[in-house]
C-alpha cells in the first residue's frame, strides 16, 4: 500500500541512483485484428498515460549477495536486487523488472553500470488490471539503467529492446520517458516522446498522436485478468476487420471476453455507465479496470464521490481520480 512502503535505501541515502514514476496506461481504443504465426496477436490501439503511477528507484550497490536480504537475480553482467512491500508482485525471474533489465543488457551490455543495482518499487497500482502496471515497472527499469549507464541507448533503441519483454512495454517506455522528461532530459530522442500514441503490430509500432485530454475515474473491482487467457479467447470470439488507419475511439474488443467471464467487472461497468455523468465509459486493455472519461473535471469530482457510495459494498474495489492526455 502507498502509505506503508518502507524505502529500501533509508540506511544509505548517499547511494547513487535515479527515481522515476512508472505511470499506468489506458486504452481509449483496442481492436484485435488477427493472430500471427508466432502466436502473437495484431492490434490497433490508442493508448495514453495517466497520472497514476508506481515509484521506481534504482540505486548502484555492491555485488555482495549477503549484504542485502532482498530477492535477486543474477543476469550474468548485472546482479539485480528487488525490494518492495507489495504482496501481489512476483519476486522471481517472472517479474518484468528482471526481464526489463535483461532486455537492456542484451541491447547494450553492462558497460557503464556497477556490478549490482537495487530496484525499489513503491507499488501503488493493482496487478493484472489492464493498465500495464508491470510493463511500466519494466519501462522504468530500462530507462533507469540507461540513465545510470550514461544514456548509451536512444528512446527508440529502448523501445525496440522492450518489445521482447511485453507488448505494452514499447509504449510504456515512450510514455514514461515523456512523463519523466525532466529527469531524463539527456535521453537521446526524448523530444519524440509523448503521452499519447496509436500503436499497432503487436504493440511495437508507435506513432505519436495528439492527446485526448480528459479527467478520468479509473476503477478496479479487485480481481485480476490473465492477458494471455483474454487474447486466447479472442481466437474463438473473432477479430476486428480494421487496419492500421482505423482511428475509432472508445471501443474495446476485449470487453466481449472479460465482461462475460468476470462478473464483478461487468457489474462495475454497468454501474458506471448507468449512474455516472461520464462522456464515455470503457474497459482498459484486457481489464478488469474500467475508466470513465470526462471533459468536465467538476463532473468527474462529483461522480467520484457518487461512485464511492454506489459501490461501497463491493469488496476489494479501488478507484482513483486522475488525468490522461497530459
């Protein structure tokens, strides 16, 4: 929880490092257009960042494996320790933090890096929620390692490397570079970064786009959705007959699976559609997070209070008032 996080670096604030905000993304459009021979699915999606974020800090440290009582992964060229108070994140090699670090090392090597780093994650976002929380952590680690190494890779280099980690990682790098642009001012290609983009292919083709600026209420019913299972279900449900030039907003093909299989997500969307004064209500990604979009921020603030009353008996529900298209 945000208020209970104990920084891993309290004992030594002189350790050299970098702190980044790993922002969540939301999909204002998501069309599934087909499946490739390698098993990945082709998409056309409009993605934006939000003000909601985890906080990721990377610190250079000694490679003495007995010094820190944290989970760690030896990536041959770099020893990565993981520190977090979260009870929902995996701490083994399946964590995208380790995969992001490995992708950076594959693209650049260890030149300019210490023998070890500690990655401290103040986890504020829900997991398996359709908002790229894990991908955002991986993006922050790749951006952070690049900074610690002296910025050897450009923004596009990092995005290309991130494709191997996950389909949402290239956009997460693109958007989080933008949202952390003051900290990452020396990153080559930073001027290209944006909060908003049309994505296609499996998510690796990123085209910056004018933002759709809205105030949003993001609500999560307290359950998780397997992205893999959701994509596999689309093979039976069917794909959209659209191409990369499609620019339709506020449509999500994944709703046909997730809202059918996850009762709490379906109930939450129905309440938000019927009872709130939002301009649009749409599930993000594979869900189960539901987003209400507002051009009028005062309406959003009022609806935030109303939604709390309407959903007061839904166990596990979390909701936030935030921005998108900043």
